C-alpha cells in the first residue's frame, strides 16, 4: 500500500528531500508536526534545505527511521519557508511533539542566540 501525505506527516521521523537547482536530490531527516493539511518543520535558519526550498519548492517526504533510513515510498509535496513571525509557534509545536528531546533542544537554541534568531519554519503541503 502506498503512503499518503497524511500517513507520512503523522510519522515520528521524516525524510525531507529537497532539490538543487540542477535537480539533484538532497535528503535530510527532520522532525515535523501535522497541522491541519500541512506539515510544519523547524530547522536552522540559513540551512541548505531552506535555501533550496527558496529556489525549488518541489520536495518529497517519506517515513524514516531516526537516522534517516527510508521506510515507505516518497510522497510528492510543495514546501515554503514561513515568515519569521511563525518561527516560535512552529518551534513550540515541534517541541511539544518531541518533548523527550527538550532537555537539549531548547538550551541549544538559547545558547546559540534564541529560538527566533537561529530557527526557521517550513510548511509542506501535498502536491
């Protein structure tokens, strides 16, 4: 049975594949939270995935293990970087879902300059 966007978006671990300008895939393990018909991801501001999304919004998502080993088939989707005003909300949603990582997730953000300074939010929708 083929995974749907909803199946993948509800997964514990996700593999987000972004694409370079010349079409090469770049898979990255991410944490995501389903929010209505969207998947929200918190990542480092200025990361390569955010730069690639600005150039090419086409992405795929698929279920994965904690170290990024693919499980299931990729699902086509479209991503966009959200405005800075959304960073805190998405960070809080991700922290709530992955609360057992909060002991290092929150302090590392604070030490690096604060959630609003070092994080960026990504929204992914089904293609």
